C-alpha cells in the first residue's frame, strides 16, 4: 500500500512537471521562471522523496531526512498558502488547470496523508532541520533576482511582476509588508517541521536521540 501510494504520487507529479515544462517551451516562456516557483521546487523535492519511498518505504539516512522534510514542509506550506492567499489569482484552463490542481492540492494532500497514516514512517532527527537552508536560499534568490533581473512572472489580470508571488512584490506591497510576510511563512514552515517531527517521534513510541 505504501509503495503504491508513493508510486501514484510519482506518476502524477512527473506527468505534471513534464507537461508544464513542455507548455512553457511551446509558449516561448521562461523555464528559469517556472523552476523558480516555490511550488515547483516543493513538488520536485516531494517527487524525489516519493521515488525513494516507493522503492524502499523504510528508507533512512541523514541526507534523505533533510530532503524529505524539505519536501513535506514545502508542499504543506504550498497547499496552505495557495488555498488561503493565492487561489483564484490567475485564471487557468485545460492542462494548465489540471497541473495546477496536482501541484497545489493533490500532491500536498497525498504527501500529508502518506506521512500521517502510512507505515513505515520516517522519524526525523534534529539534523533534518538543515532543510531550512533551502527555503532561506530560495527567498534570498527570489528577492535578489527581482532587483537584478527582469523575470516577468505572470500576475493578475494579465499583468507581470518581478517575483513569483505578489506578497513578495516590494514595489507593490512595500518592504515592511514583504518582510512581515516572509517572517510569517518561515514561522509556518518551522511550525510544520516541528509538527511532523514531533508526530513521527510520538507515534514511534519515544523521543529519538538527536543526530
């Protein structure tokens, strides 16, 4: 059941990544922009984790824990932020809409359900918090690129902006608002990571020795 669950997630995620990439190429879009979305990177991290879990559900190891926790936290934050802040910002249809639903709803739901209900379950050690290097690096890259380049991400009503998400748009929202949004998202990420780690330890029958 665990192998099948993650194999289905791999299939859905891979198909959406491939078709989304093909659509960007066909429309002469920017692949750099596409792969700069937190959503896409979260789905890729979860895709890698799902491949490894489909092959070996009881997989362990420090590097795997970092990648898996990054995927779990990223995809959970993606689902929460999209559903509460970004849903409906851009009108989509056809394959683009289908990919959007997989990236923002189906894969996040399958990732969370898979970790909470399926066994064997990865128990994260303290070292897994190194996953924070990724979201912090992504945030720095996104804000610096917005200032130094002209990324032209798609915004609402046919507009464009220099960041993938409007709550990071300093020109439109102001530096203070963007700073608050960044802090809130990072707090959410830490809370989600703590929740997964605590849950994994408790259902495994004890507290793991930090590694």
